[in-house]
């Protein structure tokens, strides 16, 4: 443990200062190992008086006035010469031991030299006692058991006896010359004889240790000759050199001076200690000229004054540590803490100071004091600190550091590359270096210092301006906002802490912005390399770095830095922090990696190449990389990086993380294929690897992902985006985009514009509903997708279900048999390949079937629709908006009453629920009525007519000629083609001569115009011949027969579609028939109508009268105004009815006149009559009439 005035040797930048304790203060652990348990009290400059409590414990001394004393000494030749009181000290112990041995002359000379040392320090004069006179101190030898020497202390009566042990195991009796053990004993025992005690409560004969018995920390021979403990306990180390104490130590000098006063006459002129010694007088122990090799002095210097004293170590080739502060230790000749200076005791005409020091050929450290010092380093790499005072510092040979701490100093670096340091100055300096023997200057506060042969500068703590010279300089700004300019030469500029500005100038310069302090980070620095191949490093803080026109190496280091390479082939690194790095011309290397760590560093950096073929490498952060012009190589590294596309043929490696290739700035059309690993536009092309995200620009881009998880951002153009495999995010942004998620669970967001979600390439049919906006939906054939802001859908090659929303949608089935549902809005549905079903919903829609047999559906219409496949242009469907049908073969109606019309093709018309009218037109059509009562019009071609549930009609009104229809038959040639009619109850014939046949159900059959043959077959049928000479079969295919043709029935003449049925009555007034199994009379009333429903009546062969066999069936004969004179055969009273309800004037049976004839009852009304054959008035009752 180094105690007292040892310097802190830890600084490595010229920051070498005393330990915090000042003169004599503090335990400095840097000097050696600490004791196991250091004593409590530490003696330093501030508590030196406490030393008297340890070293003059009894307070005894030879005088009491403090003005000095003259003591006599004697070297008796015989024991009898001793005073009586000292005789016991010379008594024989035994026959084998020496009781008394006088000092010979060499021993006397050694003792006098030791006395001289005490007298040089304090006001004590030593004289030989006159013969026969008692002395104060006696020296002699004798044998004793313990110790090498003994003093009886102060004895004013008998004197003090100093006895040297002639049998000393340490051979002190024979080594009394300076440097020997005996000389050490002499110095120690003289101290006792002058009143000094051991520092602790210990003495000879008792085993003691420093840890247990030292009462204060400096109780070692490094500090006091009175200690029993070696200096190694407090930092002294001989390091293998032979050494012994040859002087008193600093504590001894201080205490003896307090007891007797300081001797200021000792060497009070200009004295040189060490080599080239002068002014020493008899103190030859301070002359190092003749020191033997490997022998080092262990001593303390007391100097009584003089203005130009020197400590000269010019002959020491070791690395020395020299400290000129009073009480301080120095390390010389290869030892640690072997040489010290005495404390200044105060109270004298002068001070205890050595003004000047000179080092040797080693790498020396030299400290001055508060006086004006001359400090010379000579050879080696020296560090010289003048401290306070106007000092002159000379580095000599070697690369030296000269420190100016106070006063106005002169610096001469000498040969080598030398540094001046203002690290201990709080001011702001303006420093300008010069070369050769022209002195530079350092100016602060009006003072000007001269800098001769100085190449390097360490600035102060203020805001310094430091300008180099034409040679290579190292300029360190230290603290403060400094401005450093390198001028010419290959310079090293270090900004230090705070916000610095560095300019390299000409030459290949190195610039470092700053470093961390204990309290805060270094500042935000500005570094400009200038001309030459420069290296710049920002350090801590948010720095700005600029290269020049040559090949520079720039690193931002810590902080958020901005780095500009400018021209040249530069190496640029951002370092830690979020950095902006931009290259200029040349083939540059741009990266986030740090020089110091050699690996990746954190920070979200922006790395920009320039013109030329650059290499751009990201780090651990989320970086932005841009190669700019040239054929660049860009590597993202770790983190989620963005590589900005640029001109040239680039190689892009995204690295770890989710990395982006970004050409959002471009308005050109790009093609990107992540699976193939490439992207390009025009003459620019990039090879892509480990890229997961694409961000496109405003062009019409083609973007294709890979099998990984991709985010593809289309930008503002009309783009095509394909996610391929993986769970992708596709963002269309602005423009009308086509987005294909592909396999995986994708998010497909169209953004603004009219966007399409495409499932072309899906592995199976998909089901996609645009009403599920921003809701994950299982598409079945292409994963679970979330669609956002999508207006259009494109299906797969398989059977898809595509549903729109309430906006205007475009739905394309593509391949497969697809179902497309437009819902609300003005939609465009395209079936594509395959047999598709298209339902437009409300709005103005386009239903385009394209290839295949396609169906327009109105299943979800809110009302009945009217749809005509022959219509050109858009048609108002009434219940489902206005639709334009293109390439549609089939129709499906709604739940309401629809009117569906086919075209010349093969159509399938499905009515569904509601009373529908289905008109097939030409072609081989299928008409499916569905629920309720439908009208089915097959038209030309081989049609399939299925009425479904309800009472359905098959109409043949559009036939060019008569038709043959049998509801009991399967496929049949009807005259319009081979039709198959099922689930149809009613028939309506054509304008030609028809053959119409019912089935066993209750049928309603209307012949329309023409000479028709109508078969009612079984069931309660309603048969209307309408116009023409009709033959009506009311039984099981048994026709009426008569020699004359049957007269035609009055046809329908009004325009109401719902009333398109045959009329009966002489005036054709449009009265509607509602009953079943009837043959109506002709308009002129000449045809009697026979009705019966069981199919078992036969028609007699008599003139124009019709007769039917008896049978069952409830038939109704209906009459209208002016019906004429009719006859009815087969009327069954109580079963059949006579209906006069259409004649308004008849409201009661009594309005009719009923008389009997031979043939039967004749019922008359006005000029009209009807004859009931075989039925007489008595057979009738009111229930047979409907009035």
C-alpha cells in the first residue's frame, strides 16, 4: 500500500495528478498490495502534528525552548570511562559475552555521519565532549541477547547510552558504513537518544506485526527510521535491487524539527541532488554518481533553501517517477517509492522545495510543484507536469507529453513527437502549432505560452481552438466545445467531450469525435476529413461526419450520426444508434457495423450509396439501404430492413428479419418475382434473396411473392400482386389493383381505387364474400383470407362462389362452374369458362356469361322480375334493378311472380316460387315452373317443360302452326319440336289447328284460334275451344262427332295478359269462364255444349245437336248476354249447373221462363234459350241454377 505523497499513476492521457489527499494524504492502493488490516489513522499533510503523538510519545527532549540544542558525544575506550549511572549497561552478562567494546575510528566516523544527518535536519549541534567531561550521548559496543542496538533514551543526569550489539545476528556491529544495517541502527538509536519513540507500543524482544501493532498507517521504514516494519507494507518495493536506508525519513525529519526547530542552514543554496551533484557538503549519500549497478538509494531529502535546486536522475536508465512536492515519494533506479522529500515544517525563512528535476534515459514521469520549475525529461518517453508556477518543460529525446497546469509555461518538446497537454486547465485556449525552431503559441486569459517543437496537443476543459502545423499532429480537444484544424500532414484529431468541430485538412487524417465521461456522453461533433485518405469516428453523441474527395473511412460510432462520404472510394459505418450514412461518388462500402466491436451494432440506420458500385450492409436494427446509381450489393443484416431500389443492376440480400425491397419512389412499371429472386424496371434489375416485403410506387407493377410470409404493398398504380404461398399481406393502396393472395391465410387490402381479389391459381374452388370486409373467411380453396376494401373478385379454375357487397362490384368466375352474387350496387358479373350462375342483385348490372352454359339468377330479388334473353341492351327487371345480359343461356326467377323469356338458344328457365311466366323461345329449352301457378311457353325446339308444384299452364300461342300436346305423354312431337311436359295441369293452344289432351288431373285447356281437337281426359276439366271449328273430347278420348263441323268459339280480344282466355257469349263481351269440363256454344248460338267429367259419354250422330251419355261429373254450362238458342245433352239435374251469373239482368231464377217440350225443358230469357234434352221442369230446382 502506497502511503502519503505517492502520485496516482493511473492516467494514460497526460492526466497525471497527485492523489486526493494532497501532501501526505490518503492511502493510494495503486502502489502495491494492501495490508490485511490497515491501522485506523492515516497521517497526511493536513494532520502532520499528530505525528508527535506517535514519535515523541513521552514529550521528552533535551531542551524545552524549541531553539535548538548543542549535545556532546563521547566514544569511551573503557567501561570505566562511563558515568556511574551508565555502568550497569557495561556490566558483564556472562563469561562468554563481551561486556564492553569501544568504537574504532571507522565506527566513530559512521556514528558522526549519522549524528550529522540529525543535525542537518534540526537545530542540534553535536560536539565531542572534552576529556574528563561527561557527555550527553555515549557510543560503545557490548553483547546482549535481543536486538542489534539499544539506546537508553534521554537522561539529563547520566547521559544517553547507545550500545551496538557485537553479537548482532544482522551483523550491525560490522556494517556501520552508510547503506549498511549498522548505519540504520545508528540512525534509529540516535533518534531514541534525541527523544523519539517507536511509533507503536512495541520494543525489542517481543514479536510484532504491522497488521497487529502499527498504530497509524505510515508506521513503516518508508516513512520513519523509528519503525520496526518494512516499507513494503506501505508501497515500497526494491524490485530485486540491493538497498538499505541511508537517511532519516520524512516523518522523522518533521518530528525532530518540531522538537528542536528546523535547520534552515542546511544546503540553503543551489544544490544538485543525484547525478552531477553539487552543494552537498558532507552529505555524499545524496550523490548518485558512484552508485553500484543494481543498488538503489532509499532516502529522504531535506533542503534548507536555494532558488535553483535540482533533483538530477540523468544517470538512471530505469523508468523513473519524480515528484517535487514536499513529502512526496519518487520511484527511481527500478524501485518503487524509494526516494522522498521532507515535509515543509513551516516557520522558517524559506521553504522545503526542490525547484527543478531532470529525468534519465527511461520513460519518466516528472511532477513539479507550485514554484517555477525547470523540468527536463532527457531520453525516453516522458510525461512532465509543471503544476502551478511559470514552468519550463523540456521533453528531450523521445515522444514526450508536457502538461501545463498553472502559470505561464514554456514548452520545448525536443526531438521526437511531443505533446502539450492543457487537460487541467478550466479555461478556453487558442493554440496554434508551428514547426522547427519557430515557436507556436497558446493563448488564454491574456497569457501567452510558447510551444516549441510540439506536434500534439491535448486541450483544456473550455472551448478550445487548436490548429496544427504542417507536420502530422495529434490534436485532442478534451472537454468543451472545441474546434480542431489539422492543416497539413497526416493528423489525428480527437474532439473529446462536448460538441466539437474537427477539420482534418490536407493529408491522410484520423478524426475521432469524442468519448464518454463519468457524468454524461460526449457531445454532438462535426468531423470533416478534407483532402487525403481520412479516417473519422464520431464517438458518443449525435455526430456529423464528412469525407473529402479521396478514399475515406468514416464511422459514426455511438449516437444518432450523419455520415457523408462525398467523392472517393469510401468506407462508411454508422455504428451504434440510429444513423444516416450517405456515400458520394466512387465505389463505396456503407455499413452499420462498428470498428470497435467487429460485429453488428444496434440502431435503425439509413444507409445510402452514391454513384459507383457500392456495398451497403445493415446491422441489427431496422435499416434503410439505398445503393443509388451503379451496380450495388446491399445486405440487410439482422432486423427488419428496407432496401430502396435504384438505378443499375443490384444484388439485394435481406438477411434475417422481415426485409423490404422498396421502389415507392418510382413511377415506372416494375416486375418483381421473389420466388425467382429478381426485380426490374427498364434497364435496372436487382437480384433478390431473403426479401419478404415489397413496397411499390406509382407505376403499373407486377409483383409476385414466394412461399414465405410476404407483405406486398402495391403503391398508387394499377398493379398486379400475387402472394404465392405463405400467410401474406397484400396492400393495394391507391390505384385499381389485382391482388392474388395465393395459398396460405392472407390479408388482402385493396386501399383506394377499384381493386380485385384474384383466386386464379387456387388449388380448388373458393368461396369469397365481399360483405365480410375485414373479417377472416375460409375460402376453402385458398386458405383463410381477410379482405379489406375490395370491389372486385376473380375466381379460380374450379367451381367458385363469389359474392359482392352493396357497392358496385366486378365478379369474374374465371374457370369452373361458378356462382356469382352481386348483391347491391351496379355490378358486372362475368362467368368466364364453365357453366356459371350469375345473380346481379339490385342496381344496374352487367351479367356476362362468357363461355359455357350460364345462368342469370334472380333468386334473391325483392319482387317479381321480367327478364328477356332476346333483349338488346339493359332491361329493367322490375324486381331486381336494370340488367344487361350478355352470353346468358339460362334464367332463374325469384320468389315472386316472374316473366322469364329465353332466346334462340337452348335455355333453361326456372321460375321458382311465385306465379311465373316462362317463355323459352327458339332452341331446346328447359322450363321449370317451380312452386305456385306458372305459365310455361316452350316455343320452337325440343323443350322440357316442368310445371312443378301449383296449377301450371303450357302455352303454345307462338307456334306457327297447330300443335299436338298430350299431358299424359312423355317426350312428344308437338309441332314445335319434341317436347317433354311434366307437372303441367293446363294447356293453351296455338293459333293453328291443335290437338290438345289433358290427363287424369283437373285440367284447363284452351284451344285458342284454329280448328282444335281437345281431349279433357279424366278429372274435372275446363275446356275452351275459342275460335275455329273445334272437336272437344270430354271423356277418355271419345270425341264428339257430327255431320257438320262444330262452330268456332269466340276468341279473346282484349289486351290484358292475365285475361288471355277464351270468351263465351253472342257478343264476345270478355266474360271469363271459371268452371271445369265445358264446351261452350258458338257465338251465333247454333252449337249446343255438352259437359261431363267422367269421360264416359258418347256423342250422338244427329245433325248439329250434341248428345252425351249419362255419367258422373259436376259440369257447369255458363251463359253470357245474347247467348242465342243452345241445346245441352247429358245434363244431370242436381249435379250439373246452369250459370247465368255473367248476365247482370238475371238475379233470380224467376227471371227465367221454364217450359216443357217433348225433348225436355226449355229455358228462355228474352230472345235467348237453352234446351235441356231429357231433363224436364219437374226435374229442376233452384240449386241447378247459378244467378
